[in-house]
C-alpha cells in the first residue's frame, strides 16, 4: 500500500508565498511521475505541475513563472514552491503519484489567498 501525505497549506495574503510538500511512503518499487493538482469550489480538478522521476517538469500556463515543482528522489518527496500567490490560486491542492502500477492521491491541503 502506498500513501501520499501532504503538508504546507494555509492562509496567505495576495503576493505571498507558500511551500507544499508531499511524501510518498509504503511499498514503493517505482515512481514514474508525481505532481500537484488543485480544485477550487465549483470547479473541476486541474493540473498545476508535474515532475517525472528523471526531472522533467510540466506546468499549467496559469502558474508558469510563479510556481516551481521539485523533487527529492531519495525521500520520495515532491515540493511545490508557490510565489506571487493570487486569490484565484485559492483551492484544495492534491498530490498525485503514478507509483508502481497505480495512481495515488493525497488527502488534499487547503490553500487560501486573501485579497
């Protein structure tokens, strides 16, 4: 069984920064890619950023230049540094991992950006 545990959400003023962390644990044989998705009230879950095991990254257009995804392969952990946060970034942020031969989700962490 694999678990993804997120941390680092919270309340921040517009223009501020937050850093999210997601640690994968359990019986891990391979990690293909890990990433972050978010879901705002009344909206569908959307991609924020992903990072492949080899380091290739992918970002949603709306966060390019403001958010940075990185990973620590030795710790099976992925980070999301979020700068210049705006109210429209308010959402529940979910960690995702394509691990072993399955797809896993974290429980989600709330990010609220006050205007």
